[in-house]
C-alpha cells in the first residue's frame, strides 16, 4: 500500500526552541539523521515517534503533523486573533 | 562532488566489485591453465576486489550499517535495513539456485573457495542494495 505523505512543522518548531538536530534526536530516541529525514518530509514517522515528538514540543499532534500541507504558524495566529 | 556523480561512481565501484569476486574465484579454480599469468591475473582481481570493497562499503559505512544490531537502529534505519535484506534474500536465492543448476548440469566442483565466496556474497548484498540505490544511513 502506498502511504500518504505526512507534512510536519518539526523544522520550524525545533529552530524556535533553539534545539540542534542531535539534541532533538536524543530526546526522541532516534539517530540525528532521522530528524533530517523527518524535517524534509522524506520519512513518515510511526505513531509512537509522532507522539514522542509532540511530547517534546508540548503541542497537540494535529498542530505538528498533517496529511495536507501546513500553513505558516504566523498565518494561523492571525486567523485565531480575528 | 555532486550527488549524481557520487552515486554514479559508487555504482561503477559496486559493479567492478561484483565482477571481480567471481572472476577471482574462477581464476583460482582454473589456476593451472593460466600458467605464469596466474599470479598477475589473480593479483589484479584481488586488488580490484579489495579496493572496491574499501571505497564502496568500508569508507561509506554501509557494510557496518547492514551488520549493526537491531537494538542499535531506530525505526527509519530498521525500515532501510529491512528493504536491503529483502533485496539481498531475493538476489541470493536466485544466484544460489542458478549455481546449483550449473553444478547439476556440468562437472563443476563446489570447493571451499566457492562456498566462502557465496558466504561473502550473502553478507555484502544488503550493502550493495544501499550503495546502488543511494539510500543513506
């Protein structure tokens, strides 16, 4: 079965929190290169890994991952304020 | 060096490696017929085999990666490793069956050298897949 592409905000959230790929990788228990693959959306994480990533960022899963392309966070904030 | 050029060089190196292995085995098995040329031919194939092993699998870390314990791999690496092993199993089965046919149809002898070459092939095939497709660790 061909799996769907899962879009994510890992790169922007990691940079926002000032974490290196290695630091994030250590926290979620993967190789740092896997973080690169996740950020480039070249690899779909398992549900367990997706939850671990969300626990690090303390955000709901639907904010970090989506099956449709994610809009910029600034735009989402603007929409919430309206 | 660009990624495409690197991958092309890697594929050339893998091709030479895969050709030099049976060539070396055949050279040693038919050593008597080559006479004084035996040492030169066998040495050339051995050198090519060792050099291409170093450049394709040792320096790139692919051979080590395919021999890493499962507990030391994360879920993406496990997925990559699983794909490589699946390919290796398919190819090795075909090669082994073809070799059995050749042995049954001809008077080919199965010596220690051929058995060792087959054992080596079984170990190197997952790394061949990773090197050929360019899937990195």
